[in-house]
C-alpha cells in the first residue's frame, strides 16, 4: 500500500499540466508531446498510467516536454485553439504547429516515439534550422506583421475547410452505403419471391425420397 501511494505521489510530482498562462513558458525551446484529455473520459483513464510514466521519464529533458492539458478545466482554451474534437487527443512537435499523433498508446510505443522528437527550428536564433528552413524564414521576414497575420488566418481557414470537406464526403458515402444496402435488400427480396427457393428445395428433397 505504501509503495502504491508513493508511486502516485511521484507521478503527481512529475506531471505537467499546461494552461494558456503556462504554455509559452513551459514549451519554449522544446519539442512537445501533449495529451489533451477530459477527466471523465474512459480511454483517458486507461492510458493515464502509461502517460504518467512517460512524463516522469522525460521530466528532466532539456529538449522534449511531455505534458497534459485538461480540456474541461483550465486548459480548455488551449483545446479549443488546436481544434480538439475527442478525447484523448495527442499532438506533438513545434508548440506553434502541432501535429496529430497516430501511433500506439502503450508505454513502450509512446516512449520510442518521444525519443525521436527533436527541438524545432527557432526563427529568432536559427538554432536547429536547416538551410531550407533558413531560406523560408528569410523570405517570411520580408513580410510585415499584417501579412503574417493574414497568412495565419488563411492557413486556419484552409485547415478547417479540409475537415469540412472530409466530413461532407463521409456523409455522402454514408448515404451511398444506406442506398446500396436498401437496393441489396430489395433485390434479395425480389429473388426470393421469384424463385420460391424454399419450396423448390423441399420438392427436390421429396422427389429423392420417393425414388
């Protein structure tokens, strides 16, 4: 019992829960791996031990931050900002350009993936930037703040449109599936009525018995 309580205290001590107020400070200069969760979510509860262990494993890392965001509590604005639709949602990479994590969720898979994360390109110091990154940054620096803000809005609009297009196509496919299912059922009913196969088989069986 003591060891169990001790493990909970250790996990709590190493846990990092981000909010809008702490995001910039905690993520600065690091590649992040973040779990956006809801306390009532069953899947979140299931993976909590593995995630807590991962946070403990990387708590002293200078390059990677593993953290939680409570989408029901103080972290809700962050969840809204990155477009969290379900729980848990796991994202990684540049704090300003998070990507969806689609890998395994057991402790071993999470740890292996986290070890591949590297700090992103810093536009101020150009640290960790490739020559290609530097060329892009140099081009972007030629734009004024208004143009950059417009680019941010345009990217968000296109990203949202991609989600909308996907949803619409899925709905169309669902309608097609329902129509095809209905057509199949109608065809099978018609086949049944025209062939009277049940009676036919009984008569064939009867004829063999009479022979």
